[in-house]
């Protein structure tokens, strides 16, 4: 099985189209706190939101595809309310929500 997409933010860019499709809100590259390599993504919104999106090609109709996802999360200060951390969507329908 071929890897479809991977990012470790090693290009150290928050420009849409470089390591992901689009960015919304406040995101930045952090070179101090990281899992491995030289960089990590930091979402540190002060008021609203901060996230990025990446879209895979749509498979042929009727073909089931299995996706494996892994990410590392470091929460410095937890928000005062429940927040979405990961969403995987299929044609606009959320199939994984965490």
C-alpha cells in the first residue's frame, strides 16, 4: 500500500498548498516543542479557531478505501470547553469526530 500523504511540517511553511491544502485561523510553525525532526504545527488561537485541511482524491464509486491516521498532540493549556481535535469526512459527512 502506498502512502497517500505525510507531513511533519519539516518545510516549516504555513502557506496553503505547501504541506496541506488550506489553513484557517491562527497556526504557526514551532521549532521548540516537536515529536521528531525539526518542526511541528502549533494551533494557538486566541479567540476563534485554528486548523488545517487536506483532501484526498475521491475514489471510484463503490470502492472501499481504508485510511490509517496518526498524529501526536501536545496540549499546553486546555480550553474551558470541549473542542474538536480531528475530523475525517467522507463527501461532506463526518465519519470520525474526536
